[in-house]
């Protein structure tokens, strides 16, 4: 019996170098959830929904990023999770792959399933949903200021993501409710967030035996019709991530350096960073065990923002190099751990 066509085609491009692979268009990859690296995880999600007595099964397809489109009871999964070769490419360029291991993948998949079931049953229209989580029509923020000590929200994906928006609050709460052996009744017993979990439990009991009113199988931005090359995708993605991270970088730079020239011969921060960038990149990359590419991108952001803000060194150049290394290590460590840039420091 011959291997499926998609698997044979994957074997062909899996042997390409990074440079050769980046030249391919998404549609040239011929990706399919069936026989892919995520197939078992999707089946596991369906098993977890069945164990809860839910008839709902979100459809899943590959796109450029994780998302659940409004009004669609399905989940888009990033293409790089389809095959180990694509996963290595993502990690080599971005430093990390969101959902890149089985545990992380399932956590995100359960969260997105919360959005999908919300769409399938139009749960956000229900009065109890709005009273519990807030209006879904609230403007979605570009950034949010988290309250780490709040017990009004569950913890699932990390970075206090439930605090970003009412729809994220619901999706995070649903994910905790769905996770096998989460013991949410005990874990959150003394938290105000336990009321939200009980509301989700009640809502799921109401829809458990009912067919979803929204049953479209739309696939938004699927990779099998995407003519963009992987190189174009990563160029845009790296630029977007650099933009998102500026608030964090600027805050720390302004704390370490100064906008007011402390003395006549004070050196510009960007000048010092540029002069020592190679040694700093090598030292931090070696210290943290991170790819030079990832550390270099953060260093370039530091130089760029220091120049734009016209920052100066407070003390000696030696001190400036030391604090710069500390800052580079701090930022590189945060990003390598998947720390969200949407949280103000």
C-alpha cells in the first residue's frame, strides 16, 4: 500500500535547506490535517468533548497563525505544526513555535475550542454569558494591562490572557473546564473565578444534547490556497513582532538610560550598543543557549529605539555595556519563554 500523496509530497520538501524551503509557496506544501503531526491532538480534543457529553466537533484547518474566525465554529492552526521540518524552520527564525509541544498544543487547542463553541451556539448573545464575562462587542485592545494578583480570572494559557477581553475570558474558562483532571472545583474554590466556571458548566449542560445552530464549515485563509511564499510570511511576521515588542523595549531602555544629556561628553546609548553589539549578542546567545538570530533581532530593536528616543548613557561606557547586557539577557529570556508583548511592564 503506497503512502498518501500529501505525505509523499511532504517528504520531498522536508529535505530542502531553509533557504530553499522559504522559496516555496504555502500551497506548494500540500498540507492536510489528516496524516499530519496534529491529527492525534485533534482526535484527542474530540475525545475530551465527547467525555463531557458534547456533540460539538470544531473543524480544523491549517493557516498562517492560530485563530478562530468570528461566526465560524472551527479552528485555524499554524502551518508549522503540520510537520517536524516546518516546526524546525519556525523555531530557527522566530526562536519559539507557539504550540510546539503536545502539552502546549492541547492547551491552545482547548482555548480555541472555547471560541469555536461560542460561535457554534451563539453563546455570547445569552444574558448569563454577558453578565458573567461582559459584552463581546467591547473593543478588542491592542494591548492590555494585566492584574497578576486578580482571582477573578482563571489561569490557563498564561500571561493572564483571560483579562484581555470578555471573549478571551470565556475561552480560557472553557479550556479550564474542559481539561481532563483539572479539578477546577477544588483549585478555584476560594476564587471569585469559580462562579464563571459554574456558568460555563451550566451553559454546556444546556447545549450538551443540542445540534449547533451555526454549522458552517468555512475555512478562513487556508494555506492550501495561499500563494504567499514562506519567505514573505516570515518577513512580515518578524517585522510585526518587532513592532509589538517596542513597548517593552522602550520601557526598559528609558529606565536604564536617560533622555536628558547628563553631561557634555555623554555618549549616546545607540552608539555604545552598536559598538558592542557583536560581543553582547555572542555572550547572551552563549549564556542562554539561544540562536544568534533571535538575540540579534532584540539587539537591533534596542539600537533602533535608543536612537529614536535619543537616549544617553548615564555613567561610564563600561557601566553602559554591563546594563546593556543585563537588558539583552532579560528581553531574550522573556521572549524565549513565550512572554507576551501585550502586557505592559
